[in-house]
């Protein structure tokens, strides 16, 4: 290589280039060495993959395993109060995001029918109705309000609770526990307590659905006698966590990004038909589910680098989505961009099952919010918005907003 760059010691995580951009160190590394060695805090010598083509190749290559029980999956950042892993993690039944074929394929196939494009389109009017009702409730409040609490979190929570058959009245319990589970530096005991509480709750829920199924996705799965209660619980955990956390953070962080790019906000408000392209661009630009891991099951060559068997490989989807080799002016938010092909929903066998649902929720959410609140603005300076740099899914903890005109 004509240029060299120091091997990072730990994954750079400080959002020092701005709230919406990758850390400067990751951007510099991607431009010089998109498949780079990475020194882990526990002494492991692993890899960091940041280039678009390299990320796509890796995520499609089944030799890079998603399983945590094959070998130690090392953590690329300091975790106060949590000792370094010294042995593989046990596989959790039903949690197919941490499985490979054939187990992952078997469980994923059980869900494909529930998340088809056609079925999601049939739900679109209902999702719009849920969104409008939340906007009505928000409009009745006296600003300033926290957009996360009043809109960004309730909309996907309501949608996923209805789809899965989870009582919405229980939302506070699972939201609190999922947040604890996703905190990066939470102690192992606290993480396991939150995880155990969610699993106990969901085990009771799916057991009830097996006895008396209703008209929802978990009931449909519970009718399948090939699935054990443990597998049903793991699937429910994954769907519930992914179904509200990612979309909630996209709605809040996406609104923050639009408010900080007033020309893009004005363009979208003037032409609501831009909403589908705007959603894809915001997904690319923000990539709230950024960091993923794989385990090399053999020596593998990737873009000119040899990744040795047993290595933990860290993937940055945000860095890949900002790769100038794939997207022109990648650090510019452009809602007219045709951003399809971004990696925000993953790629390969683990590509997100719920991506069409998320798109519908975001299109309804952003379009409705901008129409109903034409003078929406931040209620605090942008620098005071609390970023979720401490969480495994990025976003904002709160987004204080205000408005001045009577809402339509």
C-alpha cells in the first residue's frame, strides 16, 4: 500500500466529526485501509471493516459466522465493570440473528410470510392512522416537548405491539429493560437482569398464545408445534427489540438531522412525494444500527487482506454508507439522492426482515410530522442534544422541540 495508517487500539467511538458523522479516525482509516487490523482492549488482534464493497462481501460470505458459541467474540471497546470474555457465549434458542444456516434459515423462514412487502403495504393505512393519532396527542401539548417520548418512541412501539400481540400497556417495562440491555458499559449483572426480565415476560406471553392464540404474529408462530417455547421466546425478544428501537431512533435522529439541514427540510415539506427517497437517504446518512460482529471460521482473504481463523471482525455500516467509492459526496445529506443499495438494513443472509415495515413507519412519521408542525424547531441549542453514544443503537436520548404556529 502507498499509504499507512496506525492500527487503532480499540474502536473509535467519539462522534468528533459531528452528531451525524462517523468518528474522524474511522473515516480516515476507511479511505486508506478499508479492511484494517484492530487491537482490542483485551489484547485480541482482530479486524475492522469500513469500506462499502468489503462490508457487502463480508456480510454475504457465510464463512464469517454470526454465532457467538464457536469462539470468543471479543468486544472492541472498554466495558467498565464487565470482565473480558474468555469463552464462547452460549447460543440462545430463537435468537436467529446470532445463528448460521441451517438453524438461522429454518427460523427465518417461519417469519418471511409475516413481513412480505404485500402484507406490509396492506398495513400502511393502519400505520398512518397510528401516526396521525400520536401527532394529534402531541399537538394538544404545550411546547416544548420531547419528540422521543411523545412521538418517535410511541409510534413504532404501538405498531410492533399490535403486530406481535404484545399488550401496549406493558411497553414501559420492555422499553426500560431493552434500554438497559443496549447500554454499552452497563455491568454484566445489570445486562443479564434486564435480559432475564424481558425473557421471563415474553415466555409467559408466548405460553399464553400457544394455549389461546389470537390474530397476531406471535400467535401465528405459537400455532407452529415445530417451535419450542424457548425458540418462540427468543424470536419474540428479537422482533420486539428490533421492531421499536431502530425505528424510534431513526425517527428522532432523522428529525434532528432535518432540523439541522433546513434546506433539506424545506424541500421535503414542499414536496411530500420525496418522502421515499428521503427515508432511504436518512437511513444511509445516519445508519443508527452501525456496529456488527462476525467470527472468521477459517483463514479468509477479503479485499487483499488475510483475516485469520478465530478473528473477531467488526463491521461499521455507517462508514460503508459514507464511502465515496460508492456514493458521491457521501457526507452530504441529499434527500433527492437515489440511495438504494445502502447497507443500513444489512446484506446477505441476515438482511433485516422488517425493513419494509420500517420504511412505511418512517415515511408516515416524517411526512406527518412536517405537515402537522410547519414551524417545528429545536427547543435547545443543537450542541445540548444528548446523543446515544453510550448505546448499541445510535440516536438521541431526548429531542426537545417547539413550534409557534397553530398546527393543521
